[in-house]
């Protein structure tokens, strides 16, 4: 299962409307009574109650509903998380239906998932770029030797793209379109040939009329200035 941490909620009733990919498609397109939010910001819980509902949904989707069994849950957390934030993550996982809850640092989980042998007495550097944070760590002998966590990730890149398109083309695009632009033609280095992509947004000079706009631009480090924080 691969789902984004986005939740759509009815503001009037507090009812859960959609979770994950279905809710992500609603970003910027919901009526006044429905709001699509990200309960996790910069790798930590920003909305505890909504996070709990989201975790419960993901658990039920992954293992199904059961009246008699509760599950052990492992949650990835940034390396720079505080003890208070860690306790909040554990408690949210338990309240969402877990029997036991454990946490694991994101670089360690990423290395294991990528098949890196971290038990060897040699250093392996892992850079894990997530939505809200980027974790950099050197692993050796089954543990983390040194690490750092930056509050910069894919969400910041999306925000930079939105600002760039608005400034250069007077076109307002949403978060979802910015992410599609980043994934389709985004690059940290100037490409050999410039790629193009058609985007949709609101023309700020034409009284809010909706237009389709086709432009050619490479998304280099000059645009995504947040990349400099990862390199430096």
C-alpha cells in the first residue's frame, strides 16, 4: 500500500470523507464545507485527532477489520524527533488500533527497504527525502553513526514551484499540479534538452478565467532553492 498522508474532512460534522490518494485528488478542489488537510507537517503530528483517524484507516486497509486481533505497528520517524513528539506518535498508533507500537528512524528503515547491508563495519550514507523532512545518516554495524534532519522536503519543493509559476507567468496553480510538474519534468540539474508540460491554472490577469498554459522550463536548483539546504 502506498498512500499520501492527506485527509478530507467535513468541517460541519467532523466526518471523514476520504483518506490517502482519494483525498489528495481533492486538494484545492473541495467545496466550502469539506477541507483536505495534511495532519503531518515536517515529519511530526500537527493534528493529533486527524492523524489517529488516518492511521486507523490505513491499518484497516492493510490488514482488514478484526474484532479480536490487534497488531504490532512500526512507525518511521525523523532522526531529529523529540521525546514528546515520539510519544505522540506511539500513542496515536496505539489509539488507532495497535497492540504495540514501535518507532524506527527513517534513514534506517530506508536502508533496510533498499536492501543495504548495514551490519558491515563500513559506512553507508543514506539520504531520505520525504514530504516534510530530509534525513541524512551514516549507518554502520546495524546502527546510526551520525545523522541530521532538515525540515525541507517534497512539500517545500511544491510550494517553490507554485510561487515560481505565479511570479513568472501570473498563473495560480494548485499543490497537486505543482507536484505533477515536479515529478514529470523536475530536475536538480539543467537537462540536456528542455522538456515541456501543459499545466492548468487560474490566470491572475484575466479576471480569474481558467486557462491552459504550455511553457518550457527546467526546474533547476535556481528554482528549487530548498535543494541548496540539502547539498550544503
